[in-house]
C-alpha cells in the first residue's frame, strides 16, 4: 500500500519573481550594450570601460538567472511517498529513497511558524557505511528531509502519524520536538500595564562582587 502527500504550490510567486528578474536583466543588458557608448567614458579609456561594463553586465545577468532558477526550484513543494517498506522524498525533479529498516530514527519538528516544521530522517550507521554517504551518524540526511511548510495541517499530521507507525513497526525510533520556545515577558525582563499595551522594563539591581 502506497500513500502520497504533496505540499501546496504557489505558482504566482515564482511567476512574479521570474518576470521581475527577466525585466531587470533586460534593463541591465540594454544599458550596457545599447545605452552606454564611448562618449560616456574618457577617450583613452573608452574601449576598456565599455568592455568592463559589458562583462559585468553579463556576469550580473548570469547571477540573476541562477537566483531565479533557485527560486523556481524552491517553489516546487516536497512530495512524500510512503510504502510498507520504503520512504521516498521528492524535491522537485530529484527523488531520494530509503528502506524503512535502514532508518534509525525520525524527528518530527513542530513549530508555531510552519516554515520550520519538518520530518528529519536519521539513517542507521550500517546504512551510511554501506552506501558511502557523507552524512555522519547521528545527523539527519538533508536529502531525505521532508519540509512541511507547504503541507496543510491535516496532511502534515497524517504524514507524521503514518511515518511514525511504519518506523516503529520495523524497530525504529520516532520523536517529536516543538522547536525553540517563544520568549516570555519574564525572559524579556518586562511587565505589562493593565491594558497590556505598554511594556515597562523591570529594574535590575546589580550587586558588586564581595571581596
């Protein structure tokens, strides 16, 4: 039996970023190759100045293209496929699989900010040795990490519970973490007025060290 969960896509965000990036690159290239001329430089530096500007413009456009590619890839949500004996995680066009028996532990990180939520897979030491993986034992494999940022609350819980049951069935461990706790008023050394609108710092009395 196979179960699949996929995060929600936001294509409009990638389209806006790509359109803005392409417009910026066109402006840069138009400025470097059409607008600027030898008249914009000193007569003895015109050839060198134009060459440097155009090279920088091309390099900057290549950098923008790389950033846009990263944005498009990041916009593709993760897909998690779980069978009776295998876990597959897809990040865009890349897919990584691991047998459940090769998983030592899974940590489900739950945070108040959904962008930090995820399922972190810790492979067994024998698996890492056999595959020659660069991942150190005790560390989560980033290729198998399932980001739950784009998952609905229902899919996030369903995926975590299904993986927990499968991992425990083959002798693995499953744990949860709520992430770092949000700072309280006491941690911030402040008090609130009755209306809760103003924050007043508590006085801190520092005593000199006794000899």
